[in-house]
C-alpha cells in the first residue's frame, strides 16, 4: 500500500521544486520513478523574498456554537403563551426587561419595543407568526380549507423559476413542523406540496392532514420599532410571512440581537435597516425563504459569530437576486466577521451597491450555491482571513463556470479592495476580478480600480476553475489597477490553464509572464 507525502527542496539558485512522492506503508520512499511528480517554477532571483505566510488550517464547522443555548438568565416581566405580547410590551416604560416563558407564543401583531427594552428568554420560548389550519375537506385527491388567505397582493423579487414566478407569495405551510413546497397550480398538488388559490381563498394540501398539526404563516414581522438600544436574545422566531427583502426581526439604532434561532420565515431572517451601531451576534439564522441576513443604510453595524445556513428555501433567484446567506448594501464601516455561512442557495456573503469601508474577516464560507464572497460596486473594502470552500457549484438560471459567473471570491466593479490571507479552495473558480459597465452612482462612474490580492492560498483542481480578470468592452481595466502577488496556488498540474486575463488563458508559468504573481508560489498536491 502506498501513501502520499510531500517533499519541498531548493534544487538550484532561484528555483523551487515541489514533488509529491509515494511511499510504502512503512514510510520508506518507493523505488518507482514514475511515482515522482515534480513541479518546478523559477523565482525572480535568489534574493527574492519568500511569499508572506498564508493560512493553512481550516476551522471545523462542528465546533461552531450559536443560538438560544448561549442566552443568560432572564429576570423581568413574564410573558406567557396565550398572552398578547405586543400589548404587554406597549404597557411598560423604556428599559423594561420582558422574559418569555417556555412554550409557543403566537404573535398576531408585530411587537414594537421601546428604547432600551429587552425581549428575552432563558426557557426556549418560541415566537411564531403562524396560525393553525384545522377545517379540512377531501377534494379530488387533495384536501382543502377556505377563508384563511389574505387578499391577493403584488409581485416583488425575482424567482429561480421565473415562469411559475411564485416565490414572492408570503404564506408558508407546515405539516408537523415540516415546510411544504408551494406549487403554482391546483393540478400540481402532490405529497409534500401545497397550493394557495387567492382568488378562491382556498389552500390545498397534498397530504392528508388528519391527526397532524397544520400551520400557515400569517403575521408579517415579529419585532420592529424605531426605538434605540433594544436587546433581543434567547428567542426562537419562526413562521413569519415576511415580504421579499423584509426581515422577521428588524434591527434599529444600537440594537443588540444575540443568541436567537431565527428560522423558517418567508423572506429574510434578520434585517439591519438604518441600524447604526447595531450588533447581530451568535444567532442561528437558518432555513429562511430568501436570505439569512440583510443590511441596508447602516453605519458601523456588526454581524459576527452567527451560523447562517440553508437559507433560500422558497425559490428566489440563486445566481443574482438577494438570496443566500448575508447581503449588505449602502452601508459604511462595520464588519461581517467570525460567522459560519454554509449551504445557502445563493451567494454566501454579498456586499452590493455602495458599501464603503466594510471588512469581511475570519468567516467560514462553505458550500453555498453561488459565490463565496461577492464584493460588488463598493469601495475601501477588506476581505481577509476567511476560509472559503466548495462555493459556486450550484446550477440553475444564470449559473455557470466562467470567471464571469464568479468564484470563491468575486470582486466586481469596485475600488480600493484588499483581498488577503484567505484560504480559497475547490470553489467553481478561485478569485474572480470582474470589470463591468455598471453606470454611475453617488461616487461617480462605477469602475474597477486599485484591487490588491495578496497572501492568499488558492486551490484549483477541477473543470475550468481559474483565477484572474475579465472585462467587457465598456470597462477596460487600465494597466496596474489589479495586482496579484505573494499568493500560494495549489493546482492539479502546473501545465493546466488555471489563470485568465481578459479572455486569454495561461498556465502557471505563462501567468507569471504577464506580470502577475511574480512573487507567488505554485505547486501541485
């Protein structure tokens, strides 16, 4: 039995040899010369400094801790199941702490906390926006109930299935806690699905509801107000019929939302809106219909230590419309750091449209269907110390494998962006730098300028996976505006085209000849 080991040696002045050797089970080298796979690339000169050390250890998602189990003890005004929480909160002054007791709390209207109030639980309280559906009649192979839907409402958002185009519809249905898939017509109803006929005010199930709990989301928002300094912790918030781009919990100025489980809401789990100084931390934010976390028009907001996973359950457009893990827009300063962002049907972490001075750091971004990180039409950004693996491999409308489709990290028509010290491994592409014609905004014409990619470890081994730059005819990248250097590339072969510059493909050696990555290392393994 042979096992691989790696040998790195200086073989001559100005060269590095990286060989993968096979050895016998007892560790001695194999004699077969065919088992030696060398990969040699010249450095600039013997005096050229070694590339900056890059991170090599992947944090393990299994060690990540977030959610209500982290909430401290709660002492304050008790709110019990069956009571109208919004009325109780309205009746008390600023600064009151409310403790939700164990059990299911039906929220029939949005809770509007006052300044410095605390909404908390240390007893696994569940706030639900759903109502039970109990009156069912058999109907031609399905089961139907009537009189439970709102009036029909307008379309918003963009769906992965833009023919059926039903992702915008807000009501979700759950049978014994299991989320059902919405279908677009009565004749499509089957086990595990439901159809809502707004004209007839009827809901059809494909499963016999006898003896089962059937719930439908109804209330649109759980917690929202313009008050400052609110704290929300230790709660499970689920089954709210949030409209597209709307959050079940909407943070405001200097709010702190921590150690909650925000799940199975129709659109966004948590939204920071005009939420300067707000902190969203250590929450489980999962299985929401569109997006885990959204941020808009916020100064110095902090999104940290959250597990954001399995979002976009209701079929919003995976490749390019606010679906997936976390999206921030029109915000200044602050950070998204230390989060586990995994298995979302969309972009893992997306900065879009005039974010300024934002930092994305120390996140684990794993197995999201579109880009791991997308930094689009922003400036003064830092993307550092993230571990980004297995992203961009989803299929669907607009998905693809070229650098135009993104990669582990995608910097799109932005300026003064530093991409450094990240581990980027086995994504659809490594690092994609895109210059597109994107019009003008508050800073003038949107252009790609001053992008520095350094000290990253990038693994590219399959398909057409590449790192490099693309541009369209109206957005030519001026010389010197993109610099890649001091990186480490781990490749399947040093002779495979794994690099691209504006339509031209390159091997590792050829890529160096373009002036990029002249002080980077390239190896197989």
